[in-house]
């Protein structure tokens, strides 16, 4: 039995020692830690390069408690930069790589980071935001720094910063309770929230979920279709494999059935992690047979949104490997309720992961009985320290030892917990949040739309996608050309995965006396027509 308390009791502690240096000390210096299309990175190289990057940043004047926004694709520079920053006491803040210029402007400014690390391919998206940034002091480009024009802000190439740094082994004297990195979490209303995580949380999730549920081992090869910028991918593809000296396969591009099957065939992973939408697309492909192309595949993981029962069962039948569905969150860092190997109930999120406790509360804060729906509240040492500069939301979400998830759950007589939706109007598409408010705002910024309401509607796989109800302005006709134009408009304004797959034109929308759109009424109406 692992002593989880020991992980959080340590005082002077830098996570880079535990995840990077410990592997080299254990004799894994020449073992491949990360592998991408044309490149590999051993544990020894990761140690040296992360020391060089930290020392290079120090030479530029950036040291402990400085923040660095990371807008980077999944390439081997990501772990070098992440661990280099952590080693130097610098706080990396990975951002979703699928967002818009405006969203980046908000988060860079909100974080007050003086440092921005950006992959060449993402430079053009963030470039227009730079002149307005009041805290930014340096931009580091993974690739050619000339790709981006940064005005008066100095730009450096990542390779130059690494080359100029010293390879001497060092770690900043951080503490286990000290903030190590942030992740931005989105909410139903208001802007994304910088979620602050401490050094010890990373190893806590590895010792609890990865070791005791996944049973991760040194000889595992992990491929996670979920990217490193997402807490789910950060655990799957970085901290979990590194916690035991295993190997991770990285893909910089989009995880499509083609690219995913290609990687599985070429790299023969033993663990695969994805989101429900991807599993649904994979099982519809003729390559979804024994091991999905890997003779070594032994375990699959799903999170981000609920895995529909039939998707899990069909995958198991076709591929012969189980999918462990588990729920995690940016606030809790990783998965805290999960199915376990040999004890899977498809259609549920399983039971609490060792090291976590869960309860379901009714609207009076009283624990629900079996089969009664309430809000899921969870306790565990990987909970974030709080949100940056959002005291009201922090106090509501992180109430002492307990974290309020905003998810509706029900416990059955055997103790399995099942997701029943959200306490707000939010939903996930491909494991990434969609806020109805945001899609509605994008829709009404179109010249033809007077009012809009957005809900999640189940597609043929039982997975939610945005459905829009709109009221048109006078003089606009509802035809396919308009619908296509609206979809393109939302993709551009709000994000590619957020566009409405269905658009319903109405004469008016249901509203409260105070004029607030009643999405629940549309959900009821929608459920009534599709049943
Ligand atoms: C929903 C699920 C049902 C749920 C995440 C694994 O998704 C992650 O983090 P986010 O902050 O979203 C958290 C919310 O997503 N959710 C996630 N997994 C499931 N709902 N079944 C599931 N299996 O609403 C939750 O509150 O984006 C997932 C690991 C780390 C993560 N950050």
C-alpha cells in the first residue's frame, strides 16, 4: 500500500527532482522518455535540457515566482520547457492551443505573465494580441523567432535560450505547498479562471490514480490523444509515465482516426487515453480490431465527458481491451472517480480513486440517499490552491477540504457513481467545455440573428453537441446558406468545436419575467421531440 500522506507531507520539494532527476538517478538516463515523429528525448537529455532552459531563463532575468504562459503543441520541447520552468521555480501556464486571439489576450493579461512561450505554428494567432499586453517582457518561440513580430518586446528562439543556459544540475528551493503551475478552467459565465496547483499535487495524482487504478509500470508506452495543455493529457502523457520511468508518444497534430491508428500501429502503445468523441469515431473505423493495431495494448482510458455505455462496450468487443471511464477536473488536477480494471460498470464513472472521498449533496447540503441525484463534492490532496484573483468563485468551489464540482451525480446500491449532467448549463464537446453563453454571444454578433439560445443535444452516439435556437432579424430568411454562414461565424468567433450542429429558427425564445433565457425549457422540449 502506498503511503499517500508522505507525498504531501514533504516540505522543501521541487517536482522536477521527483519526476526528472529521480529517473536519471535510478539509471534511466538513456531511456527514451518522449518520442515524436522524427525525434526522441531521453530522461538524461530531459534533465540536461531542462537545467539549461531554467538557467537560460535566469540569465534573461527570469527566476522563481515568475509566470510563463505556454502556448505549445505536443512536441518534445513541451516537457523541456515545463520541467525547466518548474525546476527554476517559474510557474508554467499551459493554454489550450485551439483558442482565438482575443481569448489568448485575456489569459496572458489576466495571468500577468512576463514570459510567453509559443510554438511557431501558433505564433500568428497570438501575434495581434501582443501590442496590448501590459505585463509581457519576453517572447520565446519554439522554432524560428522571426516568424512573429513582437514590437518592442524582445523575442528569443527556444533553442538559443537552451543553448545559452548551463547544464549544471540545480533546482530552485521550492516547497511542496508552493504553486508550481496554473491551468485555465472555463466556467458558464465570466472569463476563464487561472487555477493554481502546488508542487506536490502532481505526484499525488501519479501515486493515487496512475499507480493504483491504472497500474502504470516502467515498461509501459503511453499514447494520449488528449494534449498536454489539458490537465487530463498532462497527467496521461507526462507526469504518469514519468512517475515510473515509462515512455510517452507525442503527436503535434490533430488526433483524427487516421493519425491515431497510425500512431497505435507504429508505436505499439500499452496504454491509450482519449475522449468519448474520439472513441466513438474510432469504433466506426474498420481498423478498430484486436488491440486497435497494437499487440501490447492493455488498457484504455476515457475522461472529459461521460463515456456512453455502448461506446465502451463496442470498443471492448471490437478491440478486446477495456476503457476505464473516470471523471477528473482542472480543479482536482486529474481523475478522482474511476472504474477499475476487473470492476467496470460502463455508463458510470466508477468509484472514488484511492486518496479521494466523494459525497453527493442535496440542495440543503445534506447527503443524498442511494438513487437520489445531487451535486458531486470531492476531497483529495490534489485540489487546486484556488483561482487567481477570483475570490468569490474560489470560496464557492474550494470549500475547506471539499471541492464542489458543479456536476450532478447519483450513487447506485453497489456504490457506482453515475453522471447526470451539470448544475449549470455547461456541456462538453470532445471533452472540451462549451459555454452556451459564449456560443450565443457569437451567434448574436451575426447580422441575421436577433436572439439565440444554445443547449447540448445528443448525436447518434449519445454524445452532446451544440444545438442553437435562434430568432432572426426582420428581412433574413432561414435557408442553408444562412445556416452555413452561422456555423462558420461561430467557429471563427468561439472555437472550431463549438459551432451548432443543428439550428432551429423560432418566432420567440422562452424567457423568465426578467428576460433571462430558459435553456432548461428548450432542453425539455428537445428531449420531448427526440424521444
Ligand atoms: C466533466 C466528466 C462525466 C465534468 C479532466 C480528466 O475534464 C477534465 O477537466 P475539465 O476541467 O472538466 C471537468 C468536468 O468535465 N467530466 C470530465 N470527465 C468526465 N463527466 N464523466 C467523465 N468521465 O463535468 C467535470 O466537472 O476540462 C478530466 C483528468 C483531468 C481533467 N482536468
